[in-house]
């Protein structure tokens, strides 16, 4: 089974937030919610220097997604391609999935009172396109595809940069 995922090379992210804007526009994410957010890590001292890193944070579409088990209504499912989806017609807005998510990337739409999160732009993926955040990233810090293939690709690219 293919496990589609986003993988981030936080060494390349420079906090432009193009991914956040693209996601909000593409998916019409309501005010107050973010399906992807760039977080700041640092500054921390590395040797004699202060270093700050930035990393987009979004749903990881976990292999064994705890949000699925936590949902009392069965509103969260995992597709054959690994994309974890919330069915807004079944969601009651209880928030159990939010509590279960180890990455704190699920929120409640204040207008609809239903849980929402990244869908990996499933509508785009079904058309053979990449998620909007991937397309918008000017530094190419966000990779999309089969988790095993992109993890290998990222390791190889990092090795080339450092070696």
C-alpha cells in the first residue's frame, strides 16, 4: 500500500509562509484555522552562533492515526493511498481527535463546528497534482509522494549538500 506524505527539509525553510497562504487559498480554510503552519525553533546556541530554524507543521497522515481511533462517530478514515480524511457530515465536533493528535494539527471550524485538518489537497492529488503547499514553496523545502521514496530522496539531497 502506498503511503503518501509530506516531508519537510527544515534546513531549506526560511519562514516565508507561502505554504500557509497557498493552503488557505486552495482549501478555503476558515479564519482562525491553519492546516499548515510554519513554526520557529530557536534561536539556540550552536557552537559560537545562534541558530533559528523554521519548519512547516501539518498533519502527518500517520500510518496508525490515533485520531481515527479517538473519533466516536467514525468520521475519520484512512484512504488506500494513506490520506487521512475527516467526513464533515459525520463529525459532531466533540474534539476527541484534537486531543488524540500527537502533533496538534486538527482544529474545529468555528462556523461549521466540525473538525478540520490537512487533506494533502486530495482533490489535487486525484488530478495528478501536488498539494498547494508543495507547489508554492519557493525553496522546495516540502516534498510530497510515497513516504519511503521521498525520505530516501531527502537523505540523498542532504548528503550532497553537506558532503
